[in-house]
């Protein structure tokens, strides 16, 4: 049997729909929690890290649009909106607020299941590509952190941009001008500072770098074991 560890939160004020979806998704090996309104949903979100939220738009109190906007301020959790409103403008409104997909009622549970699978597959691919090992250092581009020797340090946007390009092209030498354009840095001296900071976060011995090296007269290169 498939062992699915993804945890889904269903938020809908309709008991029948909420229970039907919970039973159906549980049968398909998802962990499922439910909430009947925004207040309950936010209580669940405080204590559980969900992999995806199925959210009804038309609810008493805070509606699904406002709840989506609030959730997306602090979280990247995928949200699928459910609504009886099928007009294009309502669909666009939900997507503009950060929703990842939109399904009009009535719908077949199997269609919702397929949409859930598609979103989680894409999410898992993105998460996988955002995490790299460079020697003993663990790089997480989503969290913008580098962990080395059990110490985690943040990277800034410029450092992230340079790392992304170098990780996508290991063994390629980047000139100082290319580094400047990638990072958005204008001052020459700031490029040296950026490389030095990355080495301090990536290398066991930053003064004798093994991975982020200088190619004299050419630029910088990142080697990955």
C-alpha cells in the first residue's frame, strides 16, 4: 500500500463536503485535518505544518480570499480554492491573492485528487532543486541558509543569485563582470566581499578554499564533489 505522508487541511463550512473529502483523501492515503471556518483553520495552522490547504471561498466570517491573503503573507503552503463562483474574475482574484489552483463546485473528488498530486509533485521538485550539498555544507536556497559544522548562517539575495548560477553551472568560470551582473552589485570591492562571505559560509577553511575557487585573471569557479 502507498504510504503518503502529505498532510492536507480542508477548510469548508459545509459538513457534508468536508467529511466527504476527508474520507476520500484518507482512502487515498493522505493525512487529513479539517476546519469549518477561518478561525479553526488558523488554530490548526499554528500547531501543524500542512503540505497543502483545500479552502472554500464562501464561508461565514472571514472568507477564503481574505484567509488566502493572510496565510500567504507568512507561508508558501499551496492553496486550492473551492467555490461555487465560476466567473473568470473570481478565479483571477484568487490566483492574484496567491492561490495555487482553483476548482469550481460541483466537482469530482478525483479531479481534486489529481490537482493535489500535480501541485505536490511540482512542490517536491522545487524543494529538491533548492537543496544542495557542497562538501560538508548544506545549502537551502528556499530558506536562504548554509549549514556547516552544525552552524546555520543566512545568505542575502545577492549571494543567493550568485550561488544559483554557479550551482546550475558547476565547473564554469564566472568573470568578475558576470558576478557583478548576476548579483546586481555595482561596486568592484563589493564583489570581493560577497565571495569572501560565501567562502566563510561554505568552506571548512575559507582561506584555502576547496570549492569556491579563484581562477587568476579569469574569475571564480564552484566545484561540487
